[in-house]
């Protein structure tokens, strides 16, 4: 047999369906927002290519279309500045109701429905008022009746069809953000299997009346627009926290911070004002550019029954958009208090990221910053990413024992979780860091026997780091340095 015969191309039509499905599933869009703007841009571009590829496959042959169509309709991603896509997708669903069963994920990247009342933007030209439209077509009616009419009868109800026609006829007269908001509402209502939802920016009223009353919701990503002055909406961040948790297994919130609030209003918020916060089945919580006061943050964490993954990146998102007069003091960071709150999850927490590098917290030079304290009792914690400040704090005189700042004298080997496998450390290199890592190298086999990797590549290392690299290598631990 000629060796070249082993590589004869096989047409797609001759491959078994099981193999084709395995291949096509790799084209599913990546769900949920990413913290880094660069990574998020790449994700959106990659998703665009994947969706285009899936659509192209549906146009090749009937057999491939039947295989690919359910995968294509699993995710509806509404890109920015594409106001027609939602309406076209919705009309497709209405004309072919069986496709509604496939939709599991809805992502909206546009800011047309940004925070603010309907009066914020004047409609371009005269036209019918939207007020009556809202009254005629409430979300409760959509969920209870319209969905049944569409999915069971196989055609849109007269009221829904009439509503869509009104939108079509008077498009120029309506505010685009209002149209978009209600199209997405209808889309969610008529797709019975939607579990995951991602929004860039969201109206507070919409959050309370729609998403938070959706029992099917499992994962929710909310990314707030850093160009908006959220401190003018004091309840927004707290409402996201206190009401979304109950319906989400994973909550991803970007650029969230709490503004000044009246204490009497706090009392009505279950997590921030209640002595006995509600328990929720949240497994992952990600706070990006978080600016929530420590007590409220602690209660949010304590409300979770079995948290497995927690990420908190402190920072002020509007630092460059507000004038000096408008800027509010940054919230302090209470690392020992955070440890106390997280201690409820010592047996379940597996993944922890604490990033203080971009925090706007102003600390006087003479003020000591206590570290988080020992994490040794976190028996399930295998991945840890922290700034150096988190592990050893910032004490003015490290040469002398300072009992007034608890945790500063605990060796790193006794701070780390016993079953830790990977440590990512963001710190500037100095002799203190070298000494701490050297102590860890000497005791790691006893205190963290599962440790395999230490990543210290955030900043250029000193010459001493080469010695440390060799020390760790002798005990089977890889020390990653900046090349």
C-alpha cells in the first residue's frame, strides 16, 4: 500500500454525524465577558468568526444544515451598532417557532438601552408615544400567554405580531434603546431554554422587573459602561448584588462600585442591611474593578452557601472620566475581614484571585496595612492569584516584630493553603520578597506538598531569583520569571 493512501481526503458528507457534531461544537461562541478589554475584544472577534462559519455551513447542504442549525441558534449575540439583528432574529424565531427551543444564551453588546429614563434622548422626528406600547405589552403577558401562543400554535399571537408591525412602521420615531430593550424581552420570553444572559450596561428597572424574576436563569454576566456616572444611581450596584445572586450560579460583574446611600434605604436591601442575609446557591463570583465597601462585600460573600471560585479586582472605573471635584474617595480594603467572610467556604473554595494593584485606596505612608492572614485551612483551594500586599501586607518597619498588625510575621509557607497547586504572585522584586520566597522553598515540601508552579513574572526579577529558581527546581516546583 502506498503510504500516501493513508491521507486521502474524506468529504464532510461521508463523515459520521457523531464526528461532525464533535467538530462543529468547537465553533460554539465563548459565553460571558472577560475582565481584560483586550481579551474581551479578541473574544468578540473570535465569536464573530465562529458564528459566520456556522452560518456558512448551514448554506452548504441540507444534511449539514440539520446538524449545524441547533448549534448556530444556541447563542444569540447582538453586536454593537447592529440595530437590525435582534429584529431579524426575532422574526426568524416567530416564523419557525421550533428554533426557539435551541436558544440557550443571549448576549447584548450594545449600549442603546443604557441607564437612564426614556426622556434622556429625544426621538428623531414625530411619531407615536411609546408609553402606550409599554402598557399594552408588559413582560408578564409575554411570559404567560404569548410564549404559549407561539410555541403551541406555531405562529405569533395577534398582539405580538401587531406590536412588531407598529415597531416596523414607526422605527424612526422610536428611541432605539427602548425598541432594543423590548425586543430582547420578547426574545427571552419566547425562548423557553435560555439559561445564560450577558449584558453590557443595564437599566435598573429592567434588572428588577425582568432578569431578576426569571427562574430559568443560571448564569448572568453584567458589564457596566465605564463612561456613565454610576454614582448618580446609588442603588444600582446594591440591587445587582442583592437580587441577582438568588437566580445565578455564576455572577460576573464588571466595573461595579457602590455609591453613597442613605442608611434607611440600605435597611431594605437583604444583603447590605439585614442581620441574617439570604443564602444563595452561588458557586462563582467575579468582581472586576470593584469599589464596594468592605462590610457589604463581606455580607455578599457570607450569603453564598458553597462558593467555589471568587475573584475580586479592586479599582475605580471612572478615575479618568470624573473631574477632581466629582471624584469620591476610594473604599478601603479590609483583607483580614475578607478572610473572615471567605472562611465560610474553607471546604469548597477552589479558585481565588485578589488583585489590589489598581485600587484607588489612598493610604498614608505611616499607616500599616495588615495582610489577609493564613489561608492554610482552605482545604480545597488549589489556585491562588494575589498581589504581594495580600500575603504579607505593608508594615513600616519589618525588622521589628509588630504585634499590632496581625499576620505580618506569619511565614508565607504557613499562609498558603495546604493543597495549593498553582500560585501567581504580583509583586515588585526586593530583598524582602526574596527572603519570603527562600523561606517558602525551604518548607514547601512540608507545608504545601502539592505545589507545582509559582508564577512571579509580573515584574523583572533580580539576580537572586536565579538562585531561587534552582532551589524550587530541586523540590519539583517551577518558578516562572519574566524573561
